[in-house]
C-alpha cells in the first residue's frame, strides 16, 4: 500500500534562538512550531512567513491579510524551502522507484519513500509559487 499524496507537507524544526534579530520580541524562544505547507496554495505559507518575520526582526505591523507576502520575507521563505528540498532530494535520490518495487525492501521503507516524495512535491510546488509571485 502506498499513501496518496497528502494535502500538505509538515515543516518543523525551526526555532527562534537568542541570537536571532527578532529574539527580543519573541515570547517563546524555545518553541518549535510546525507548519502545513501545500504546494498548490500560496496562502499555506502565511504562518511560516509570520514566524520568519519575527525570527529575523522584520516588521509584523500593518500587515493586512493580503500583504503578508512581500519582498522582505520571500528570501527567508525561499531559503527554508530550498533547504528542505535539498534534504528530501538527497533522501529520495538514494533509491529509485524500480528499486522500491522490490518485495525484499521492507514495506515501511517503501511507505516512507512515498511520504518523502509527497513532501518534496509540496515544497517544490511552494517554491514555484514564490517564483511566480516574484515575477
């Protein structure tokens, strides 16, 4: 059994550290939020963008619902997505689809490969949405 592509990819592991420009404004320095990023919906990056604004000391004032995506935060969003794509790409390159059809490979490993491919597709789609926004 292989899972269908999920509605989004979970993105976690980000935190605001004491040396980040926005640390003095952050209420929870040790928190590590998780974001649900969809490769087909640019608005799925809104909460991530707000987090990155805070982390990097960018203004969070006067941002109405349509103005959350701007030239200040796009480089940080791009960097986070590119780092995830690189990591997941490394994982998926180690095995091909053909190799994974081999019944000797444990089912859980094949399942995780498909989950990883789904996440990779969401992050690639999100990066493409940012490129379209910039142009």
